[in-house]
C-alpha cells in the first residue's frame, strides 16, 4: 500500500481516472459512492440498485445535481450518458460490467446468491471485482479467485473491513519473520445466538452503532456472532490459519488491557494461554459490555529477543509489559533468558479502528493499478475453514430458514475438514432452505436436514465445483 497515492496520481495522468461501477447502495455501497467523489483519481460512474430512486439519492447526497444523473435501461443509453459526462443509475446489473469504460465493479449487496451471479459475469467480462460480501466469499471465494486469476483480473475483498485490516497486519508480521500465534478481531456482541432481528432493539439501546445500522437483521448478524465468525473464516482462508475450536474461544478483555492481555491469552496452554494449538483465528469480546464498541484487529506473535520485547510491549500504546526482572541485555537483540514462570514472551500487532467504505477505494486502486488483492483465499488448492449453520430455535419440518440475523440460524466457524467430513450445511446456503425434518435448538444443520432453495442453484453449483478443486487442508 505504501506509495499508493503516487501510483494513483501517475495512473490518472497517463490513463485518466479509474472508472468504477457500484452495485448496491445500502450503508456500505452508498458511503463508497460518496467517498469516491473525494478519492484521488477515481470516479463512481455507474450506480446500480433495485431501487432507482435510492441510487439517485446516493448520487445526490454525493453532490451531483439532477441534470448530471442519467437513468439508463440499456448499455447503449449508459454509453451515451457517460460520453457526455453524466453519471449512470440503473436497475440492471449487467450495465455495470458490460460498459467498456468501466475498470472495476464493486459488489456491495450483502446477498450471496446475487453476489455469485455478479462475480461470475464480472469476471467473464474481464473486469476487476472488489466485494464487500464476506458471506459469499467464505462460501465460494476460492473458486471465484481461481476464475479471476484464469481471466487475468483481480478478485478481492476490501481494505479496512476487519478481514482486510487483519490481513495487512498478518502480512507485515509474516514478512518480518515472526511466528504467528493468532489473528482475529473483536466480537462486540459476544456471539450470543439469542439475538435476532426481532429482539435486537433491546441491544441497540446500549450502542452507538445503532444509528448507522438501519437494518435490524443486519445488526443482529453482528451481535449473534455470525459476522465475526464469517470474517474470521475469511481471514483463515486467506492466511492458512484455522479455528482452534468451533466458534472460537472469545475471551473477554477490557479495551485498556488489549496490548497486555490478548497476547497472554492467545498463546498455547503450555505457555499459560488458552489455545490447544497456535496458528489460529480468534475473537475477543469487550469485557465492558455492549455499550463499548472498540475495534480490535490483531495479530499475536512470538517474541524472540529482548529488544523485540521492549519495543513491542513498552511502545504498544496501552501499557508496559517489560519484566523489571529481565532488563535489556548489553547486546541489543540478545536472546531472551528463560522466564521465571517458564512462559514464552509474546507481542501484538493491532489497530483500534476500521473505516470500511471510507477506505475501500484503496482496494479499487490496488486492483486496477497494481493487480493486487487486499484479501482473497490462498491459491494453494486448500481450504482451511468454513462457517456452519447453528440453529437459534427449534426448527420444524417444512419451515423455511430466514436471513442472516434472523430467527433461525447463526454462523459458527469450524475447520474445513470437520465441516466436510460431517456433511454440515454451509451457513450461506441455509437462507431460504426448507427443513426436511425437525431439528432442535443448538444443533448444527447438515445437507441431509434441508431442501436447498432453488434460487441458489448457481451458488450451489459453484460450491460443488469448489469442493472438488479445493479440498480441506
């Protein structure tokens, strides 16, 4: 990412601005359109939404007058509008990837079924694809990454959603040669499956984020743990880390103790931590409760010498962990002496914020200019994690499963091998499925429990193709 501003400037001087089509104008897509009006060397040229009025409102909020906006029903109309400097709004997504002027398509709908259709068509049209859709990525990201690679285009998640933040921290720590013990993010809802779209209002009264989460089901998907588990799954498949246990441990830590406690906790049990093994994805719960919503994206590493220990503990910004009984040795970088407790020393790379749509244009620029992904599944032919569907209530025969954040299921991350061996139903395929038999609350659904929604046929076919080409690690 270093020097991306200079590379954007040079690209703009040589080729003109990066021309972007945004599909979906909810909280993320709408904010991205506005941010692209500020970002250097990039333009939101096409905005697609099922609600044309909402698409127009998004452009108007970004400062475009009505006479600069063209409502287009065909590629021909859209090309003509772009030629005279107008912004295009449309309900047909094919306009986004069908226009030769467009360099990059951004998918921001949150619907995994629609995401798969958009992704396949965008890649086939040889356009770069940047997506906010974590749910879709953890289901079929491996196969889409392969198809994009084969087509010579970029498929990537976004910069500064939590998975992208963690991947940047991971890459830095890995490049520096550290042994990585754990990587992950906060889970401010605590992962309690009791929350759903109908009762989450009680939770929202205690949190400031309610002001920006107009969709109760979407917000419930955060506080019932589904989003955190999906995002940690995305991190796992992009790094080769795995969950230690199903759903992860989720220890509670106060914000003021992050730099001290997270490294201590996320080490192996033999070193005084809570993990049965290292090299894992993990989540941390704010001990202060739902009224506190810090963002902790972190990577925990093994510290090898005293100099690393001094810098990574005393300069972490949240406290000093340097053991006074083990002062800095005479030789800078000297190996650590054995700890009086026998425990290894650990450190943390972390960041306390993520700005999602505000910083997402960086991923667009990296894709178009550098042909570089922000976060995407590894290309080594393996999958490391999947997300399973945990029942939130007793499900009856014939009942249709509702959306993420709804009444029926929550997502929990597990090793891909265990999901495959148990024939467990991927979380993103549960939506719209019909129960073949009754299943009690607290159980994990299998393929044998449901009839999948016919609307998901293409998504299911992609998943089956992925299962063959990308077996569990």
